[in-house]
C-alpha cells in the first residue's frame, strides 16, 4: 500500500475534502505514478455533482503529469523514472482503438467512470477503512499517487515545460485543438467561430491559427478571456450578450462561418454554433451538457448541407496530439501556458471558485512535495 494525499468528492457538499488515503500496489497490468500536477477540468466538477456514472466518494482528476515510480510484472515499455502525462483508459483491442480512435472505445464508460479497475474493485481506502472510488479517467490524479494502465500514459520527450504546464495536455488542451485539426479539419483561409473561451476554446483558437484559418471569431461572456483569445490569434471577439449569432453574421457580412466549435456545454449555445454556419459548414460539440439535454436545431438549417458532430478528447490517440502540441509550443506556435494559473491541492475549492467566476481560465493543482512522499 502507498499512503497518498487526495482531494475527495463525497457528494455531500459542493466541493472537495483533502484527505489521507491508502492506495493498493500496482497489479500486473498497472503502473504507479507519482503525480506532481493535475489540471482542473469541468468534467471533474460534473462528476463531483453526481452527473456522471462515477459512484461517490471518489478521487477524481484526469489531467495528471508526473513520474512513474513502480510498474506491474506484466508492463513493458514504461519504467520507473519515466516522465509521463496521463490520459484516459481504453481497451486497445476493438476496431476504434486499433484505428487510432481510442476515445470511442465501447468500453470507455466502464473503464473511465466505473470508479474501480474491472476485476479488481476499488483500490483506495480512507482513514476509517472504507473504500473510495478511483481510476477516474484511468488515473484519479487528484491523488498524489495513482494507478494507471500503461496504454493511458504518454511518455514526455525532452522539454522545458514544467509538470504544471504539461498536465492539461491530457484532456482539455488536446480536446480543443484536436476538434479543429481532426474532427472539423479546418482548412487554410477558412473562417471559424469558437463559442466559449475557456481552456478548451482557447486551445481551439490556437489550433485554428496553426491550421491557417483566415478569420477566427471567439465568443464568451468574460472580457478577460476574450482579450487572451486575441493575444492567441483570434481576429475578432464577441462578448456574448444574447445576440451572438447576429454579431458573428455581421462579422462575416452575412455569409456565416465554415466551421464552429461549441465548448460551453450549453445546448442553447450549440444551437447558436449551428446557426452561424454557412451552407455546407460544420460544427463540433465539445462541452458536456446536463444529462437528458436536447438540442433543438432547425431542420432546414441541416438540410443546407450543414454538419453537427461530437468530438471527444481530440478525435485522435492522445499520445499523438500531446506530442504535436509540445512540438508546436517549442516552435512558439502554441502558447498555451499563458492561460494556466497554479494552486496547491489544498486550495482546490478556491481554484474552483476562481474558474467559475472567470478569474482563472485554466487552474492547475500542484501536489507539493510533502503530499508526494508516499511510503
């Protein structure tokens, strides 16, 4: 067993409690990772609110970066001391996994949201000996240590990026970037509207710049986020005030955009992202809407050759996307660290408050050395 410090969602309050837990040793197909930093993502908050099928109490967190400390007997290709970014679990055997689309693995939900390792049960116990669910998104990186499948870990090449900067690459950043590059396949000279300028939306802005889009319109309710979107390459900004569709259509002289991205998780905004499309345009939905939500899209709008598609974690194998972003950053073409603000794990609830208010765009939690000692 390994003693760890973790932020635990117990479902009895709108927040997390930092607790001391015991983590099982890695099984034959598992890797023990000492997490040094973890991004705070909207999906973590949705799960903590009981809106995903992860049972509570649980250690959440799914944007972890750290160092491998031990491996199971059956693990190959990863060794203690390797620096890694953790992403989600997938079976590795189905058609989608084998075709480079592991996010659409039929086992995605049981592997990432069941709260335990299939066949093993929960791996965590609290100070009173009660089980705590883990393996959230294949990692539960709100814990200072976590158990992961080797296939969920992306080896980090030589880079000057810190663990705090690497952590969000496991989900949010590649979700926005990959939607632009892989789901929509944004073309040089095209126009793109991006609804929501949080970490995912801003990553879509940077990816659209890399793709060569001529017009990039960022839409958000927070002026500070829009200002950063401009710094990252947005050619136009729209302060969302109920007239976003009209504003985008005016900026495009009534033509609409060839591509749009919805990252807010609001069904009404998805409708807006569809309405601003030109004929034959395509919209990608990235945000997690509340369970049971519906999207009331005008049927005639779709008849004009428009496409509405979902996109999960970048629509490509995470290791490929993570490497691409790291390379682009080294070239000065993907300045994602400018949206990151770090907090100690013990300040997780303050970080959540700052993100919800718009004061912070991307919060990253540090597992300080005293929480990473283990035994």
